[in-house]
C-alpha cells in the first residue's frame, strides 16, 4: 500500500530533494491532486500545522464526487506535548476541528517521549535543550482507547516505538485495543527486519516513513550519509528492470508487507509513485547498513 504523507512548516517538508518552509497552499493542492489520481491513505499530524489545508482538500474532493468520506483513510498524530492522559482527547478534538471532519481513521502516538505541555511544540530551556516531561505511556494509551470508544478515531496506533515499548503496551493489564500499526523510518539502508518480524507476530502493521531516504538538510541529517536513490546497486537493479530507483525501493517494501508513506509536492513524482503496484517484485536484499536518516 502506497500512501501520501503531507508534511510542511518547520518540522519537515515534502519534496524529496529539499526541506524547508512549504506554503500551506501547496499542502492543499498536493493533497487534492493525490486524491484525484488515486491515493486514499493520507498521513499528516497536528505538529505539521497543515491539517486545515489537508482537511479542506479532503472535503473538496468529497464535495465534487471524487470520493466518499469512507474511501479516505486519514491518519493524524498525538504530539509529544499532549501525552498526559487528560490532554489526549482535547488534542484529537483540535485536529478534528482543524480538519472539519467527524473522525480520523487512525490516531497514533507520534513519539514515545513526552515533552513539557504548553503552547510551544518544542519547548526549550535557557541552554536550548528540549524540556522533557514524565508520563506513563500505558495511561496515554488508555486515553487513546477512550477516544476510539467515543468514535473520534476508528483505530489507534504508535510511531517510533521499539519492540520493548510495544511490549509495554501489549502487556498492559486490561488492554482493550492493541496498536494497529507502528510507523517508523524504514528503507533499504534501514530495513527494520527484527521490528517487522515482531510486529507481524502481533498483527501490528509496520508503516514506513523516509522510505526513499531523506532530504540532505543540515541539522536534520548527517551530511556524510550516502544518498539512497544514488546507490549503485539500487540504480543497477532499476536500470535492469527499466524502473526508477524510487519505484524499486518502494516495491521492496510492499513485497515485505510494509505500508509505505511517500512525500512529495511534485505532481510528476506523486503520479509516478502510483505505478509502484504495477512493477514486478524488487530483487533488493542485503542492503541493510543501519543508516538512520531521521534525527529523533
């Protein structure tokens, strides 16, 4: 399954070659275009600060008859400043208000690390260090379960969890709903094989972000890391199969049973990525070198 990942503002961005400020109008237009050409899984988050535009795009495509609400699978995320149990539902309700939707299809914990609650998304002390908070993620999970019971989200999950953090939730006394998914960085240089096996053993879907590597932006990633899509072996496989390196990398994930998030505001590449399901199985293997692009 290939999905569109809509990011903007400071915390990320969406062009595969660049990273920086993205006009909110581009999030609106990219989402509308993605829906028009067949994308149905749309991933965003409160912290991306573009849910108003994404919601507008979804509603416009519903209004013009392109899709029905039930055709769209929309994912939002609970940011780290809202992990205290009493803040979970208000955070989700704020996303729903911005989206102008009655529910989201999936609501996930963005990071398993709590940050000081407040207006700032990344509060820092006088030394420039992020101010952390203390929270029991099992209590946070219980608050998510209540959101599901209230009909505010169809399913709940996590992101950036390792297997021990997943086990803590899975082994929680009185667990009502287990995580539907775990969204993590995953690509041929970081194949997450052990985590994927663990997730599969518990019927948890692994969702891959940075599936094509990441943008080479200072402060975001190590500039000495190799560019995944320029890997000579990957390029040779792509040439042999008359595909782009990106399509080969995406197909590799799909054949492993991984849901893939792709990021782009470029209409040509958005459309190209839909061709992934039409390509033959990717022979990519043995790439894993434990390179992590995202600095968490």
